[in-house]
């Protein structure tokens, strides 16, 4: 036993609490599943639950064919839609430190490359059903009833693709040597974050009271300052900067396609407005609807070279919320490389690389489809 803490009960009685190891790793995992705030990360937002549990004991794809190999203890999302991979160790575990850290880095590398956001969403819904809970209610408890769920899952995808993830090692004791490695990794890795959380258990031998104390390791002032400085430097795009950067990355020919998409949005000024985003990896511009509709965004063009739509918004919008309308939309979009799901309730973010279009003439069928979508949306209003 090492150290101790004291509780003052309601009758002002002082109760000594002594540190006690967990009986098993499974117990610590169960506590995290039930009380995820034990992770102790400061999110500066106490309105709702701090963490959204996606799955306990999940697998991670290791190639683009979806083959799965490793088993992860927990996957959480925080309010910023940052995927948080948690690996739990018991003090009695004798795996070498290098193996534990190396395995977690393997998790991270493969999650960034091969883990589609649709799979994460499916895992979340399956986990909710396993617990006899409504996924919509769980999400509302997490972010509030006015949260934009579609935007949140899109941000999850963006964070994954940008490598903006969090790796957390959890144990009842983090050795000093491992603390130094974690602090070093967290300072060097950006935008990823590497932390450890020590969750010590204290019990009273007199009356069975139990206290859990969390301590976050790795959030040094130097690491936090470095990461916050990077965040402040995210680029705010506009027409000139975006087209110049796009041409530099992908060439003048492909930039012409992007410029045509930009002008098409401008030409539809009665129905659409253009919204610019931020970020050097996935920022860009979006065609947003001016008139009321469940479909807020027609499509988005990213600096990563993709044109993307969100299927959920289309599925909720008349006439596409009817079976006949949905299948007609699927057929039309499939002709331009946007694969909508057969089931409209399935959330997807279909996209294609603009580089797959051989020239600006090949853009015409794409724009014709979106012209047709606007016509259908307008007709459904009358």
C-alpha cells in the first residue's frame, strides 16, 4: 500500500482510505464503460456527458479490405468529435512497455488509414442496442437536443483523415519510465494526442467506502501550448487562396474543374450560397441551400481533392424521403460516382476524387444531377 486519502462523512467523522490494487483488469474496464469521465480529460464543457462510448473491446481494420486484427479496449468520442482510443492495463500485467506503446501506435496508424466513419457509427448503434438504449437519446444526452448529428459524424471523419485522434493508456499505476515516453510522444505528435491516465482505487477497511482518483499524464504546459498554437494557425480559405493552393497541389487542369463548381454555385444564387471552411487538410467550400429544407448542404469541395455529399440530409428531404424518390436519386448519383446506400436510414458520406474526371466536359453530368436535385427540392415545396 502506498499513501492514502481521507474522507469526511456527514457526521464529521474522518475516514482513512488506503490505496488498493484492482482485483482484475476487467474491473477497471467496466468502471471506464460505466463512468467514462474517469478519463479526467479537461474539455471545459460540463453541460452534458463528457464522452460518447462507441464500443468496448472493438477491432480495428488493418487494410483497405476491412480485415481486422487487433482488439482495442475502448473507443470513445469527445465533444470535438475526436476519436479516443483507450488501452487498459492492470498493474499485475507483465507485457513490456515497448510492446504496449507499440501496439497502441499500430492501432492509431491503422485507424487513420482504414477505419471508415460509417463503421464507427454502426458500432455505436450496435453498442447502444446491446445496452437496450436508444442511440438518438444517447447522442442527445451527449451533445444536447439541438446538436447537428450529421455535422458531428462528418467531423469524426475529418478528424480521422487528418490524424486528429487521442491515444490514452489507462492503468492503476503508470511507471515513471512510461510517463517520460508518453510526455515525449505527446509533445512531438501533432495533431494527435498521447496521454496516460492513472486511476487509483482507495478503500476504507472499516465501512467499505471506495474512492477513485484520476491523474492525467502527458498534458504538459509545453505540449498544450504547441498544440493550441497549431490550432490557431488553421487556414481560413477564400476564392483566391483556395484556387491557388488547389492548382499548386493538383495542377491547373484539375483547378479548372473546381473553378467551374465555384461558378456554378454563384450562378444559382437564388437557391444557394457558398460557405468557406478552414483547415489545411480538409477545408474547402460548400454549396448551402438558402431555402428551408432538411438538406442543408448540396455538396462540398475539399482541398483534399474530393466532392462529397451527406446522404442523411438527402434521405430526409422530400421527394427523396419517399422510396421512389430515393431510388431515382440513387440511380442518378451512381452515374457520377456517388454511391448512396440502399437503405436511406444508413448514414454515409459518398464522395469521389475530382481527379477521376478527365476534363471539364466530364463535369457537365455532375452539374446536371445537382440541377435536377434543386428542381426536385423546389417542386416538393409547392
